[in-house]
């Protein structure tokens, strides 16, 4: 069986077509996925440099498809097989791109070449989704950091690489934003993840504050849980705040996008605080007013990028 035919068990939308699409068709497929599958990315993409949007669409399509193959196909066994196949198709895209038939990899190849992208960030993302199949309860903040190194940080690094930035210091600042945002999402979704058999609250923090798994299962909120969540929220916020320094070193158009991501993480944490840290009662949500303020701030940054001299950064 050819590598491109290995996604036979994937949901129909993600299966490899029988005929290789043209580059225009593949790019349109990726743009459609990016602009309809996840509203926040659609909004954020507006603030990206227009000349780079096709590259961001192809990168996003890879990330989104990887996530869905690992999370929305049913059994762990099937997900593992599909992710193995997806990794083989990724390597084919780097080594024998003429044989790629899936629209993601047809569109991704010019992005890889034009932006000089390494395979490692893509490989790391697949590794994260593979680990999600078996490693569902985290022992410590350190294991969550390690998880984020594979699940979130590669995305930020790819954004920088596509934008032409390769400085290691910027990569580290990006990692702080991505890890902080990943943790914020985990702390927002405690009950939803628990119902899926996953616990992203770190065991070491639970032990430190005397929180038990029985509390999560029964949704019993008390002072111990409040103290733990405050500790975790403060930790995630510190990461976001540290990472936000990146806007000082990149072009204003990219800075507006990165700032929007960081502020989105802060907004999630603010929503948790507004519920008195009770993430067991209901899922904290970012209000429409808060979202509007985020967009106004990002729009201001975009306008500055259009009318003020471009900031020089380290690329």
C-alpha cells in the first residue's frame, strides 16, 4: 500500500484523495479548514501579514488534522494507526514530496521550501497527540511543561519561522506564551477533560494543597481547591507575562498576532479568577465584552503596523 493511502480509517474529510490535487486546490482546502474549523484562528489570521497567510493556512491545516486524527476518530488503536500513517506522510513530504497526495502536504511543501522549515516541530506535534492516547493523568507541572514542549511550543516556533525569525531567545519567549496558553486551556477545561478520562491538573499540586481525584469526580469545591487553582493560575500568568516581551523584538504586524494569543491566555485566566477559581462548577468562559476588547487592542496594533515605520527585529 502506498504511503498516501494509509488514512483509510480517517474521517472522510481527512482521507487522501485518489488524485493528487493541484497546488491551488490544496491551498484552498487548507484555507477552508483554517477559516471554518476554528473561529479564533480565523480571527487571528486577519492580523498576520497577508503575504504569509497561505503558509499559515498550510501549517494550521497540518496541526488541526494531526489533532483531529488523534482525538476524533474513536478508539486509541485506530488513532495510533492514523498518527503513524500521518507521520509517514510527513516524512514523505520532506523526502519525496512528488509522491504526496494529501492536500495538507501538497500545500505544505512550498511552505517548507520557501520558509526553510525543519521537520522537527511537525514531528513533535504528532508525538504529543500520540502521547495523548496513553498518558492521560499528569504527575507534575514538569510533565505538563514537557507535554507543552511537544503539543504547543512547536506551533509558536513555526509561526516565528514562517515569519522569518530564527533567534533562540525569541523561540524561548514564544515557548513561554505557548506553554502558558496551553496550561490556561487545561485549567479552563477541568471537568470536560475529566469526563473524557483525562486529568491535566498536576498531581504534585493536588498533593501540595490536599486536593483529591474524588473531589474532581464529585465536583466538590472548597478552600483547598481554590488555593491550588490560584497557584496554578498565577504560574500560567507568569509564563504569559514573561513571553509577552517578544513583541518588543518582532515586526508590529507579527507583534499584534502574538499579543492577541498572549492576551487570550490572560483572558481565560481572568475568567477562572472571576469564578473564584471554581472550575468544577462550570467551564469559565471569556465574555463577549472581553473578546471585543482583545480585538480592539489587536486592531490598534495592526493599524500601527500599517502606518508607522516597521520595527527591526532579530531574524
